[in-house]
C-alpha cells in the first residue's frame, strides 16, 4: 500500500485507505496500470478502482458475499451454468488486478479447485451437455493461466463437437497488455471455435497506447472484441466520461457492449449509483453518441434467464 501511495506522490493521510492485511481481498495492481494514474490526485478514477478503503468494512443492506447467487448454479466444480446454450468455466482464482467492486471477491474458489487444477469434472459435464454451444472462460482471469495450461484447456474444448464459440472474459489486455504475446496469439488462433473476447474497461484513461497495440493484435488474430463496464460512483458516473470511453474503445476496434449496474457484493456499497441517476446518465449518453456506441445498461438478477435491461 505504501509503495502505491509513494508512486502516486500521495501522503498516507490524503486517502481514507485501509491496510490490505485487514482484508481477505488484498491489494493487487500492475505497475503499468499505476503509471496511468494521475500523481497527486487521491480521487483518480483508476486509483479508486483498486484502492482498499475503510468504506469496504461498513455493512450495507442488501450487500452480500454472493450477490448473484452463483452457488445455486455451481453444482459441478468449476462450472457455472445459468443461461440457456452457454456455460461459464472458472479457470483460475488468479487475476492481474483486484478491482474493489469485484462481484467474485468472496467467491469460494477453494470449492472449484478441482476444476481449476484439472477441470475434469467441468469438462465431463460439458461433454454430456449437447445443448451448450458457447463456453465462457472466466475466473479470476483466464489469461492469468500459463500458455501451456490454457492451450491444454482449449484443445479439450475444441474436441467437443457441440461447442461453436469460445468467449474469454478478461481484464488482462487492459491492465497488463504485455500479456498479449506472439505465443498467446498462436495458441488462441489454433482453435476451430469462433472467438470472442469481452474486455473490462471502465474509464478512458485505462486505454493507453500499449493497450491499443494489444487490442490491434487481438483483432488481427480474428477476435471479436467487446467491452463491458461497471457504473461506479466517483469513477465513471458521468455521461461525458462514458462517451469518451465509448469513442476510445471504438477507435481501438472494440464495441461497447454492457454497462452493468453494480452487483451488490459486500464491501462495494460506496460505488453505488442509484438507478434514477443511471437512467439520467444513459439519456445524456444517448444524446451524445450514435446508437452503436451506446452500451446496454443492464443488471444481473439471480434466477433471471439472462441479464435484464434497465429501461431509461
């Protein structure tokens, strides 16, 4: 924590920070991501996404450890099957950055360890599920896996004839763009599956030149690139900021996809944006941008058949 504050030229009393040792969800942020933060600014929108704050220790009504009731859909270790035709594979607990609003910050990865280490129960369940056409690799962050482990996993998925699409949910190309190497691209392009990558970026300042280069390489490798953001108080709850984000994404070949309402995970209530405020932001955003650059405002509700659009 002190190293982060020193890098940003911030005095310890400039922010209401919390010793990460007091949390089960520690501070983790790559130095390259820190370099995109504004020194001396305790309200930098990138800093606020990763900085443990005392507000995380305050309980709030409705904010719980498992806000999406994922345990109800996690009968097979490592596999979450909530929606028709697609399933999500928890590939690893590791992630390149710990976002303080992460809805899986309290996920019981130890219960999925068998799936994370060998994936055999999850793969066996997929082989016996002819209705699943799309597999979503998530985590943690699937690009935290070594190239060798990722290749072995994708080879096994490739061998399942019912699968048509491979979707990778990752923040790595944004926070750690050097992960997009020649070796990674080679192993990903060997797959017969149609490839989709859903990135996670919340603010235009996240998208520097190195990120742009990584995304260009992914596009050239045949990936359809989408972005999903989370609406966060103090970070991007402003139509102008979100418009700049959409414009920057599209310039880099990424289509804005979802703008998520905050999942009410315990410790994240200080990021909440009211639904009324979100609707106002969306109306302003719609007036600023062509329709194809306006992300869909959605909320995930346990038990629903898909993400629910929030009318505005």
